[in-house]
C-alpha cells in the first residue's frame, strides 16, 4: 500500500504544503475540494460554527468555495488572525473594511484562484 503513495520531494511539512507542491498535487491528484474550487461552488456565510467557514473567509472569496492557503495570504493579512474572528467582532471593530482593503492591496482585482492549473 505505501508503495502506491507518491513520495514528496521533502519530508518537511512546509515543503509539502508550499505552492509548488500543492500545484503539482492539483494537477496529478485532484480532490473533490479542488473541483469545488475550480467551479467556484457557492459557499455563503451561514453563521459562526466550527463546521463552516468564518465570515472573513466568505468575504475574501465572495461567497464561493476556496481551499487555498499559505502563500495566498500575505503576512499583513495573517498577522492579525482575521480568520479566527467571529462575525460580530469583525463587524463591531470595523475589521471587515480592513480585511477588504488589505486583500485588495495584495491582489488588486485578481482572484488568485485564476492562476491555478488543474488536471483536465
């Protein structure tokens, strides 16, 4: 069984999860989540629960599915832990607007998912 599992070029978790490794994985071994992301399946905010994405995630991806992580998010976004904030705190503190400004400064009007290559 283990002979069937493709070996990563490195044993480091950082190398396995980097953009190059994830791009290769998407092309060679696409998942259901990759298909949802490629189709931009609808994923609206449905409340603060552990099973569903937080408001900040749905705002960034405009209510559609995304399973991107790591290099997609610059340090100025990650530094304040926006992904851990519940909806009420995000709204009450004005962080929703900060998130929007920082995301736009980072990506302009480009959706980073458009840069991905998928298996046919």
